[in-house]
């Protein structure tokens, strides 16, 4: 099976456990409500309950509603950009 995206490559590396660590090239602290932060990001970890603004970012999530990422949780995916809406503090990881 051919690898098609960065997300597929990440999942394949985890599955194959090739011995090399999967580490972000950059970790971005996002704690403001006015800036769209440009990725791409492969994971987002909430440091406090955080509301992600679906309309102001590209998360590749098909449901068009804002959503809460609970404190301590990590969401993996292909996030072109991220913006918070009413509250939050997250760490976003770039490949």
C-alpha cells in the first residue's frame, strides 16, 4: 500500500515501529483567540479545556461545528491551521 499523506506516513511509522522516534520538528503553544496558526500540525494536546474554532481553521474534520478538546487529551490528524474560539491553551505539533 502506497503512503499518500503525512498522516499515513506517521501511522505507518508507528505501526512498523522502525526504531526511530517520531518527534515534532516544532511545537507551538497556542493560547490566543485572534490568530489562525498555520501548520501543518499532526497532533494537538489540550493543556486546559480548549474550544477549537472550526470556521476559522482547516482541521480536515467534516462536521462544521466548533468542538471542545478536553484538558489532557491529544487529537491526531492533518491540521492545516488551528484557531481557538472562546478559551483554551494547546500545544500543536508540526512534523
